C-alpha cells in the first residue's frame, strides 16, 4: 500500500480524482464570484455585489461539503446541476447558443459524475466490494 504524503492528509481518503476535479471547478468559479463581490462593492453597485455573494455561496458551500464527502453536498450539487442545465437550455435557445453550451456541459458532466457508481461508492452509498 502506498503512503500518502503528509500534506495530503487533510483530504478524505475516499476522495476520487474526478471528484477532486469537480471540487476544483466549483472552487475556481467561486473565486471568480469572490472577485465579483469585491468589484461590485468597490464600485458601489450593491445589487451586483449581493448577486455575486449568492452565487459565491452556491458554488463554495457544496464544494467544501464535497471535499469532506458530506452526503448533503452531493444532493445539493445534484439539484444545482440540474437547475443549471435547465437554465443552460433556456439560454441556449433563447439568447446565446455558445453561452448555453458553456453552462450545460460542465454542469451536466458534474451531475453525471455525481450519479455514477464511482461517486456513490466514495460517499458510502453503495458497498466498496
């Protein structure tokens, strides 16, 4: 059995590489919204800062929960992914095809992975045998 590096010990041992990729994506988007919060506050545009704050929470909270393999985070992210895929179709057919695809693809892939046996096994929803 290979030993994990000590700096890696804060990660749950059942985390998969694909789940880490999902968490990384969610955190990168959350960081982008953190800049949006700052920009909105710096320009005195409080509605924009508020909207960016809500979006920041919608991405950061499930990402942190997924990092700790919390089952509620998986369910929340599945629901959010489903909602964003629907929004992506609305954007794709009503406004901008490219932007719609850019919303649908990552959130669809996240939803598909969170429903996979590999992910369900990591969360302890099915046996690891």
